[in-house]
C-alpha cells in the first residue's frame, strides 16, 4: 500500500451490530459525513442485508447509505451504478458467496470504480465473503474443523486489494486453521490471515492493526523446510515443518513487509525514541 490509498477494513464476519459496534464505528469514522455503499453482491438473495446495516449504522455519523447489488455482469454497465459511486467515501462488501463477488464484478466497471475509490483515499471494507474476496488469492472452499487433506481445497483469484496474502474468516469459530495451512503450503510466498468473528484488521500503508473482540492468526510459510503438498496423494494429511504462526489481538500491529508483529505500545515507544 502507498500514501494516498484509503484504508481497508477486513472483518471475520458476524461483527457486533447492536452493542459496542467497535468495527462498525471504525468504518463510520473512515467515511464520516460521506456516503457509504453497502455492496450486497455476494448474496444470491440480498433481501434484508441492507436494512440490517441501515439500522446498525443509523447513529454512527455516516452521511448516507446506498445499496449496490447486481444480478449479473451486464448490470455493472448501468449508468445508475456509476451514480452510486459518485461522491462515495467508501464501500462495504457484505457476506454471502465470495465467488459471486469475483465472478460478477471482476474486470468490470464496478471493479474499476472500487479501485478508483481506494486509490483516491476512500475506504474499502468487507465482512465474511467480502473479507475473503479482498486478497490476491481467494479461499473458496475447503473443510473446516479437521486436519487438512491435500486435495480438499479450492481457490480462485480475489480482488487483490490486500497484497501478498490469503484471507480466511469465521476462523476459530469454524476451526479453519487446517485449510489456511493448506493454502499457505500451496503458496508459501504469501501470508495466511485468519480472522475470528467480530474481529477485523485495518490495513494502512504497509501494516495492519487488529480491532474487535477476537483474534487474528498469521501463518507465515516463508521458513518452511519441508512440505509434502506436491508429493502426496490427494487424500493424504498435510505435512509441513517449521511453519511460523502469530496470534494477534486488539491493538496488535503486523508489518506486512517485514512480516513482524508488535503491540501498539511497542510501536509508540519506538516512535518516541526516534522523535
């Protein structure tokens, strides 16, 4: 990420909409007084999504909310879509099926407008499927709650807004550590990011900060010394040696370039020392 680009808020799903609303407040603060697009594109049946967010954002200082939904790729050409992006301060992709996001808006005017919004400093946020679609490579399907089997993983290109990463959501709640390890085994040059429910990463410049009530898991395969991913039968259990794992909670920061974690307190001390 570079200077002028806006923040990315990537949410593990089921963000609090009635209590403290920590994550929704962060979204509102990023677009304060401006229009926020609620993109329900990931859902095959979007009824009710927009209304739920209208209620959740009602008193948080967002200028206005407008829904964006397309049933097929042709709809992305409509002039009404361009009008939706006019003067928007951000866009928020809701949950559903992440493959629907990439297949319906990939390489269309909508994707171009999302990138333009991000480039000019606007917010791009996503929850659940909307989070999975943010990375270069997108996890589409794989077993949860069990040890990874080598052939049991499906991936596709994502929007590529979070560079050099693959993102999984509903992470601890659905026991998805196995499939994230499998994804990193196939692509060891990228980092795996697993995000719990009601938890998010806020990505700015080259780093990210954790907010919310759960944890974020970082899987770094750059130091792996052995993997059977290319040798074993599809039903074989994955084997990897010397994988690196970080577990972060609210206030922790991760540098995406150096692949190093730190707490906010540590970062502030270092900034004071160099002041």
